C-alpha cells in the first residue's frame, strides 16, 4: 500500500493516540467509516484502500459493533422476495 504524509490539525491531547502505529489499521478504518456510511465509498473500495479483503474489513467493523447489514430479518426477507419477484425467480 502506497502512503503519503499530510499535514493535519488535531487537538493536542489526541497526538499520543494518533502516533500509535500498532493501531494504524484501526485508526484508518475508522476514518473511512463515515465515508462508507454516507455511501461515498463502498466497503470493497475502503478495503482496497486499507490493503485488506472486504471480508476482513466487514469483520473488523462488526467487532467494533458496526454491523454490515442493519436490517431486521423480516426486512431482509421482504427485500429478497422483491428481488425474486423482479427477477422472475
């Protein structure tokens, strides 16, 4: 993964936490999450940027309490029924 350095402004008390290279993936994944949530980036593209598989990124977010699917089972079944009806299955 190619990297670049950027000059950014943060509250002074955040610096020790931003400098923790052991948590680099976690930090970067959390920076990208708002872009996934507002649909600027897909999970797949975010995973490419981070150099991991989509599955690994989804599992990371799930471990952080951020589910990949936020629908109830009934909502998902309803969507699948609509899909089947539209596809003529």
